[in-house]
């Protein structure tokens, strides 16, 4: 029942959702390939201004006539990052200055704002009218959810705890994404600290599916058909896979990241605020180790991400991965497929 209801809401054939990636890791090719094969392709647009969101939606529609999702971060700044002072910026700079000097990078100028505005972005979502609007780090205003319903846009909100799931249900969000701490990428908690919201995917899925009336999508540590079947058996109507699709050639990540995902390093990942200032899971490298030494002084999101971005670009240019955001879930050692079509085929056959 759950699976049928979820598939109907998402207008897809198979209970497979490709996780949305921000920061250039999503691509039109990846999204359209998944959607064309009967899953739900998703594009993380939280880093784009409104015009960029409309452009991405148009490009996806040129590649597929099937449903797809666009994803936003409801909370676009940590509270302490709003109205960030020049003095605070200079204090943050001092943490990064040695690394910038080592890599011969200039100090980045403080921008007028560190991240696009959610309020402007969501208006672009409404104009673009994707089949599905998914979101993390909070709940959009009631007016936005009502506008989505009026325009036939299915809403999917992420929860890391039962309390968050109940808040999403109370707001009348259409589908709840239960995302466990095994997931690669960010922990999108919004009621309590992410470090205090570390529930596993399977118990979280089971609890939410029993305690809430909304359909549930399971996410976190799922990379194959066995993981999808386990999620469905616990009450989920579909499963979202991030790392498995991120490892495919069609994603926007770099070869260094893919190589790490298919190496012995994938057996060990950790939760860190080193990447952006918000808690995320990835494989260890120098960035994480260096940031651990000053963990208590790290600037908030998205100031941390602003300072890390040039380090990441320099690392990519040098062919290394010491300053990359090496997102990976805890099941990454099970990765097998390097092409999206091959992954989808294996998943579809495995859950048939």
C-alpha cells in the first residue's frame, strides 16, 4: 500500500529516488537518465540563484518528459552567519590563512551574502513547476506549501527524527523522507542539533511509517536492491540513493572522488562540520583532519563553505583530494556500478 501510494504521488514507475546533490554535483544528464528509466531524478539547486534554477528545470525538460525533483535548503544561513561582521570574517580567515598561503591562494573577499536567498529561490521553484519539490533543513512557509498543492507539485520534506517527521506531517507535506545518520552528505536536522539527531535509517523509517500517516521514503546507507527491499519491508514506499548515483560517471563529482569511493577508504567515513559548517558524512582527508584541530572555532554555514571552496578548487586542479568534500555513506564498500543505466537496471531487476 505504501509503495503504491508513494509511486502514485511521485508519478514514477519504480521506488527509486536519486538523491539531490548541491554544489555542482547534480547534473542534467544524471537526473534525466534516472527519470527516463522510471525512477525519480533529483537536482540539488540550493546553490543557484533563481535564474539558474529556471535554467536547470528547462534543461532537464529537454532531456526527459518524465517527473523529476528540484531540491532546496529551507535554512540558507545559520543564524550566526546572518549579518556577518567584518571582524568575524577576519577571525574566520585567520583559521584558513596558513592553508591559503601553502596553496598560494589569495584571501577571498567577503561577499554581500554567502548564499542565495531561499525566499527568492522558492519563487523560482513555483515558476518552474517541477513534479516534485523536495527540501531539507526545515519546512517552507504554509503559503509555499499551499501554492505547491495548487500547482500540482508534490512536496517531500526530510526528517532526521520522529519529531521532525511529525512537524512535517502537521504542515501537510505530502511525503516524508526519513534520512538516517548512515547517509553520505549533510544531516538536514532542523529541530535539534544534528549531533543530537543521529538515528539510523532502518529504525527511523520504521518509527515514522508507524507513527505518521504520510508516505515515507527511506534514505541513508542504501546502495543496492537489498537495501531498497529492506526499506520497503519496514514501511517505506520508496528508497533514496545518494552515494550510489554520486559514484556514477554521469554525476558532477570529480574522478578523485570516484576513485576514493571505489577504494578501501570507502569502508571508513565520519561525521564532520569541516566541509560547510553543517554536519555531513564523508571520507577522511587532510581537510577534515586540519579542521578537527580548530573544530570549536569553525565559522557557521555558509561562511565555512565560502572559505573551503577555493581550497577544493586548488585540490582538484592539482589532481588531489586532500581538500575535497569526499561525501560517502556507510555502505559505500558495496558500490559496483559506474554507469547510471547499469545501476538502475540492477536495482530494477533486484526489486522486481
